[in-house]
């Protein structure tokens, strides 16, 4: 199966029937996850103590190029997929650029983002395994909303640890999570041992994804019939998100369009990885060439200022260690508004591709991101999520370069979701009270110094 081109794996409505596993085409495979106690590569049985068994298998699979999308998951996808691929004619005209700008829009579902693509898959495997429920974390709230929605669909219990500043900034996002029947808990909380420890060490802590992950894992492993599900970073999540890139490539191929530059926002890396994977596969196999750009916040710059090393995926140091670009698991990012990008590390797949020089990375500051978001909103009519707007910012930058040089390049970027729950952030930008924060070298070095020496 792995040697057959992906195109034949499409249904009659161009909805992929398989996810694409880019690791199968990588010469330099991502380093294995390590057991946090033994520092030896994690086995399927060890990972299955935290994750569903089938997800543990997917996490370790480096050889199968294509992995079946279960019929039940595909039936769910049909509610909102294929997602639109749109050319930004109005933005192009406003910029006066010869560039052709396309975006893959993932916000046309109730959860408002791409996160639902993996949420329904992970919930399905939990249900199939006969579990009672799942625990998870959420930064900006998109993942928590998606997981609550998927669990409601499959009648599973769902406990969401929401980063505290997001919990407080976005009460309506929190209420959507609760409306779907899930429990939303601000993190760090006093309900877990790790939460109490973090609160004691960092009084008044506004939280981080690393903190919330630790709490969710602790809760899952101490309650029979529960497993932990993750919204980004891990290879299994990036795998599910490849439906984005597969659909985008099918649509572009159908009209004879080849992107020169592919851009995505990068927090943990699943949406960017999902978008670029089919194109990256072609580059890895020597079939085509593309320029890939990961865009991250200057306030949490794991790729552009982090180190490539084994580190804990969570602040409590209970999850497996992953070799990735990291700022250190103890790094406490600024409580900026792009909560979905507020993570100390990066996908091991993307980290390896970046280290191999197959992908570029840029960091951008918050106020310029929101300026790009408002320009996009006023020209294209969609209010973008702050996370997505990082990609918009760099897409605009690349289009303006074309204006200067006269080159006609085709730019594809991922519009990961809508920003209708982010109006407090938009208000701060419009009121002129939004500020930029860039951590000092000393702040980063303080957390990097705590990375385990492996």
C-alpha cells in the first residue's frame, strides 16, 4: 500500500480515505520518545498506559505511508469537509501584489478550528477501546472545544484543563466547552498534585500548555477507564491533521496550481505539519520543491531561539521525553492572546525537518500579527484567530516581496480558525493597549539550563 500515490485514496467527493504519514518518507526519522523514568525508548505498552492503544500504535509507526481513516471518522468529517481552499483576490488587490495567495480555511465547523480533525479520531479510538472518558488540556480553547464536541458525539466523559489566562480571558469559549457536556478547569489548579506544586512554585501563575498537560495526564492515569488525549505536538495528532494538506493538494492539482511557498502558524506544530506533509513528502522523494515557513510568536520562539534536545513535553515532567526544539519545559510564556501557540516545544517531526534545513522559521510580534489580522478581515471578510494571523502576517510579507521584485509566486497558508472568541484581544489592539513581549536571553537560558542531559 505504501508505494501507491496518495491520489487513489480519495473518495468520490475528494475526501481522503487515508491519513499520510510523512515519517515513512523521512530519511532522518524523528528520535524516539523516551520513558521519563528509564530514559529508554517508549514501548507500545508504556504509551498505552497514557494513550489509547491504537493511538500508541500510530505514535510509533514510522513505516506505513498511509493509515486508514475509520469509516466512522470519515462519516463525521463529511459534516464539514472537504474544507474550503480559497484564493485571496481582495487581499491581493489591496496589497497590489502580483503574487497569488491561497488559504485553506479550517474554521467552518462548530469548534471553529482545525482541531476537530484529530479530536474526533482520538475520541473514536477511546470509544472503540471501551473507555469511560478522556482528559486533555487546551490553550486558547479551540482544542478543548473540539474535544468536548467529539466526546458529546460519541457519549464520552471529557475533562479539560484550560490554561488559566485563557480560562479568564475567554469565558464564552469556556461555556461552549461546558455546553457540550465537558468539565472545564483552570490550570494550574488545586485539584491535582502537580497543579498544587506549580501554584506553590509560581504564585499567581497564569498557566501554560505544559502545566495543563501535566494535570490532564495525572488525572487520566489515576482514574480507571480514562486516557489522555493531546491536541498537538505528538506525531499521532500531526498524522490526523494531514487531511488538511491532502485536500489542499488535491484541489490545487485539479486546477494545475503549484504553490511556491507554504506557510503555517506553529505552536506545537500539528496544523502546520498537517498542511505541509503531502508537499513535504514530494520534496523528500525528490519529486518537487517547495519553500516551507513556520511562523511562531516572538514571545514563545521555540524554533528560532530554542535548542534541539530531549526535553519533557510537560512542566510536571511526567510525560515522555521528546527530542525537539524547546525553550525548556519550565519556560513560562507571557500571557499573550495567541494561546494556541503558547507551548515550550515543537513537534519532533517538524523539529527534525527544520534541523535538516528542509523548513524555515520566523518569529513575529503580537501587534504586527493583529495588524495583519485586521487587514485580512477587512479585505477577505473572515475574522481570523490570533494563531492563524501569524501565518497571515508572513503571507503578506512574502506577497509584498513579490511586489518589490515583480515575481509572480503562489503562496499557500493555513487559516486554522476563526477569532470570534478572541474579541478581548482585538479590543486591546483597537484600543492601543496591546503590548509586545519578547523574552530575554537570560529568561530563556534559565529554563534551557533545566533541560535533562540525555
